[in-house]
């Protein structure tokens, strides 16, 4: 697989996961100015996710499995960084299945 495609996946999943986390932070914010600022920042990152993913030099249907596997891993990293949540055993086992499935979908010919 072209390393540029993997780079697009990393960029897109990172933007998506951080955008989602920032929106969640905004939902829990009571004051209007910080809340709106977080919503705008989250919206900007989520737009960046959609935009970057659609710039990838490959048809999305060809890498959707790898995208989901990458998204799971990046979400866990973002969850750890932003919310200080360490994945427990069920998440790790389920994530291993998600990741394995993503690799099967992407690379099995």
C-alpha cells in the first residue's frame, strides 16, 4: 500500500477523533463563549477530516477496512490524551477484532 494513503488515513482519523473529543468537551461546558469556541473548533476539525479523507489518492471503498481499524486505534489514543481513559480488557479485545477485520477487508484478495 502506498505510504501516502496511510498518511491520509492517519490525518483523517486524527482530525475526526480530536474533533469529536472537542465537541464532547463543548457539550459539557456551561459558559457560552467557551462552549461555542469548542463547538467551532470541533466543527473545523471534523470538516478537515472529511476534506482530507476525500483528497486521498484512492477510492474510499478500497481502504474502508483499514480506515476503521486506524480510527479505532486513534480514538483510543485521543481518549487517553483528552479524557485520561485507559482502555480496559473488553475494549482491547474488541479493538483487536476490529483491527483484524479491517486488515482482512483491506488486504485479502
